[in-house]
């Protein structure tokens, strides 16, 4: 396409930066709730059984994940109809407002049962927004990236969730240190939520300067968009693509959340470590993780997406139990072996990078431009919302109920195993796909406008 040749590297860098910063802020919004789960449990639920309150808080945290696929359907439909950019802005605003309002909610002591109900509703808003954001961000970057380098460019975006987690860690640590433990637990926990509004406004200003993706712009010019992206997503050949991608993505999501995010809950609930000690153990791995994600994504441009992702599944299946056993041994409350614990977390980050780094490019290359936003968004958000999103609740509940690490890891091992089998049998290699030659085509459904 002629537009590809005119697409400057400078603007491509701006696209990557704007998409990554916005997504990182949205993930900051989404994860700040999980980071403060133990404190929020004391404010938004009746005081009594602290374990029940914590599990209720984690359950509401999980609700945000469960609503992500609905957000992907809603915003993906509009993204494939009216364009990527407009929807991109709406999801950012929804997430920012949903997060900031949590920071001003009255507590259970003030308004009783209405407090957890309002938190629930705001988590729904967050889930819908991030469901539309993540598929949109991946689609937006993929449709700007040149053929042959799509793995690398989408790989720069793939650690956005980790960037958000790191930002949340530093904000919580900074506010907590500045105010002191007592003040932070009493009211200072609200500040990280309120800060979200400032970050979102900055990102919104940057995103307003973005243009529509050239691939979608050409589709609109040729009147080659589809009337009903959701129908096309779940019919014909595209349904087969969706099912294969979903099986692999569920394995990826569960492996990624087990490697990255369950460690946060594991160290606080099973190991009884305080939040600051937990952050100190996790931060070195989280800082290195984005480099690992980009590295494996870059490698996938030359050796293929499929071998890296499937190798990551194998490492998850055989590695989770021994690695979490080691982490439990090294990260004991009364006898912390700091550096061995840090290196164990680093090993978990390698698994996370391998299952996720190359996958955004693979998913973008698996679907036609006419329904890419909807298809990619539904697959990824169903996998991360219903698969990965259940990891903190299921594993924490099983670990708390049984005290048995092996039982807690049955779910995180089973889903990557399914992804590995389906990937070996059905997943095509997409690294050589040339998306710039596809936008002018019309789907066989005859649904063109």
C-alpha cells in the first residue's frame, strides 16, 4: 500500500508511545485495586472475618476481569464500524473516571452495604473500559507496524500491563512512605486512585493527536467495512480462527497471571509478608520483564511466533510448582532470603514473556482487518477476563482452604496444557503474514457496506 511507504518512523514511534502510555495508565487503574486489596477489605466490607473480607475484595477485583469480554464486544463493534481512534479515547475516559471515583467513595462504616455495591459497579466500568482498550491498543499498533517487524513493535506494547503494575507499585510505595503506615491505611490509600484522573488527562491529550490507522482508513474509503462485525467474528472461517486463538490465549492468560500477578497475592496471603516487602521482592523482576517481552517478540519476527509461545507453555506446565515452592521457601516472614526470592520471580517473568511477548502480533495476523478489533478484543479479553482474571481468586481461595500449593496450581497448569495441545495441532504460524496487502479485500460473508 502506498500509505505504508509514506508512514514515517517518527510517527510510528509516536503511535507506540501514545498507545503504550495510555494502556499502561489504564492497567495502573485496573491493578491499583488488586495492589491495595488487603487495605480495601477493611474499608468496604463489614469487620469480622478478615479472610472473608479479603476474599470478597479479591472477588470484586475479579469482577472487573469478568466484564472485559463484554467491553471487547461493545467497543470492538464500534471500533470496526467507526474507527479505532474514537473508541480508543472513550475507553481511556471510562477507565479514568471509574478509578478516580473509587478514591472518593464512602466506606462501609459510613454507608453500610452500599459501599461494596458501589465498588462493584465501578469495577464493572473499569472492566468494560479495559476490555475495549486492550484489543484496541493491540489493533492500533499492529495496523501501523510494517510487515516483518510486527512482532517487535507490538512487543513494545505487550508489557503495558507490567508498566501499569510498576507505576502502581511506585505510587503506593511513595504515598505510603510519605504519609506513614497509619495515615495511609486510614485515608492515604485514596490518593493513588485520585491520581489516576491526572494521568488519564495527560494521556488523553496525547491520544487526541493520533490519526486513524491507515488500514482502517483504506477500508472506509473502499466501503469495505462490515455491517455487523460481531456476526462476522463468530461465523464462517473466522469462527475457527477465534476458537483456535481462544484456546491458546486462555493458556497464555492463565500462565501470565500466575507468573506475574499471583506472586503478589501469594506473598501477601500464603507467606504473610507486608506490602512493602512484597514490592521489594517483585520489583526487580517486573523491571526486567518488559525487556524480556520485547526481546522474545523481536525474536518471533525471525524464528516465528508459535515456537516461542508453545515453549513458554511447556515451561509453565513443568515450572510453576517448583518455582512457587522455592518462592515459598525463600520468602518466609521470619527468614527472608531476598536475592534467591528475587531470582525465582525472574524465572517466573521469563515464562510470562514467552507466552505473551509474541502473541499480540500472532493474534493481529490471525484476523482480517474488517473484524480485527472485535475478534482480537473478544479473544484476548475472554482469555484474560475469564481465564487469567480468575487466577488470583481461585488460587488464593484454594491455597487458603487447603494450605496445599499443588492443589492451588492445578488450574494454572491445566489451562496452559490445553493451550499447548491446541497450539501444536491447530495453531498456524503467522510471522510471514503481510497485512499491508490485505485491507482492500472483502470478507466472503458479503457483508460489505
